């Protein structure tokens, strides 16, 4: 069960609420900070009726906790949340396009990708400087030098920067440079990292794990939310299946389920979901039609020479063509997307 409290309560008022809950044999399990505090409560015996809890001074509303992820539950807010980062709003009426290379490689590569992202109507410029590669012998990223280059190019084009963080050790550095943190699928259940991100007030894009269920995905988000960071964006990027024809299987049905279950925005990554350049645009259109709040697309000016994930990266001109299609499709599904410049 969730208690949402009135804003700006004093320490004495909060203590009085806790004392009253203790009298009712109700205990605060976790708290989430924010403009309006939210308390998750548990009880050893039968819970008192919601009407009785609602009469406690300072309690604004009582909501049921759903499926073990009460802070991510749609019941908490009753409407979708909008995550704001500078001029960018994720989860509102605008359809969001985040684009960029899998890995930061060279100034020329980043310049070409940033220009294409801006022309396509994207505001969020993605790129990896710390790469979680399957093989230890493949390109692992430029590290801190990549973050510096990424930030420099993003600023020059007026774009927001999103970069992946792999562990707690690198979190302060990545958080200093990036506007949006990315937690990749391999780290979806890196709970120490999620807890550390939960203590930050910075947007984070959380990707679904390679074989994660819907509940596991939402519980991973709950780790971040329970720490007080409410700026969580979910990303469906496909799950591993028995069929080797595609890199992963894009689970668009999960997008619909997530929109029914959670107030958090949901983006789709058709690049990792398919692994094949020719399938990225069709699956991107399908994701938009299914109700996703935006896309995360990989691009590269020379995919054949890319140091990672070249086969799934769109060329800049292909991204512009996809943006034209999105501009036509968005109004059909009640969204807005700017026509490319």
C-alpha cells in the first residue's frame, strides 16, 4: 500500500504520521523522496482500511501497491509521468528520437552523427564511451576521453548527451558529463549500481535485460525509484529467443503491457532488437504505432568500418528518411514529431 503525503511537511509532522502508523501496527518499509513524499507501508497483520489511513493528518491519498513495484505502478499517479531534461520532455505528447553511434570513436564520426541527429529532429544524442562487450578482445570504448568528445560535439549542436554507465566506480564521472544516464541490458539487475543511481537526481534510461520478464524489468526500475530518483525511462530492446535469425526478438506487446502497468515512459530500441539495418526502420514505425513514447536508434557515417554494432547502424540519410516517416505517422497516433530540416 502507498501513502502519498502532503508537500512541505515538517519533521515533527512526519514523525506524528509515523507514530500514528505504529499505533495502527503499520510500518514504513521504504520511502521515496520528492516534491510530494511517497511512503510504501507494510503490516504484520491485517492492514487497516484505506479510509482509516486517509484520515491521518498529512496523508494526501492512499493507493494500493501493485505487483511488488508500487512506485512504478500506474496506480501511484493515475496518469503517465513526463520526464523533463532541459527542453526535452519524454512521456508527453511529443514523440522522442534519440540517435547516435553505438560507440564514440572519432571527432569526424561524432560530428556526422550529431548533425544527422539534429537534422532528423532528435534532441538526445547517444553514444557509448564505456562499452560492455561480450568478448574482452573487442573495442571497449574510449572511456573518459570519449565522454569529453561526446560532450563537446553535443554542446556544439545544442543536443543533450546520453551515455552508458557500467559500474558504481564510473558513475560519478559519467554523471558529471552526461545529461541522461543509460543502464544497458546486461546491467539491468546490477542492484548496487541501480541503488547508486537512485540517489541521484538525473534522468536514467533503463534497458530491459536480455531475458528479463516484465515484472523483473519493473522491479529493477523500483530499485532506482525507491532511492528517490523519479526520473526513470524504460527501454524495450528485445529479448533473447531460440531463433538465431535475428539478434533479439522485439517484444512490442510488452510496450502495450508496460503502458497499462506503469506511469514511466517507454522507449524502444529497434537497432539492438533486430541487429539488421534493413529491419530497423520498419520496427521503428511499428513501435511508434504500438504506443511507444520514442525511439533509440543507432547511426554511423560508415557502418562497415564501425568498431561495434555496424550491421545494425543506419546511415545518416536513412535516419532522415525514417524521421520523415515518423513525422507522417505521429499525428495518426496522437503524437507530435517535427518534420526534418
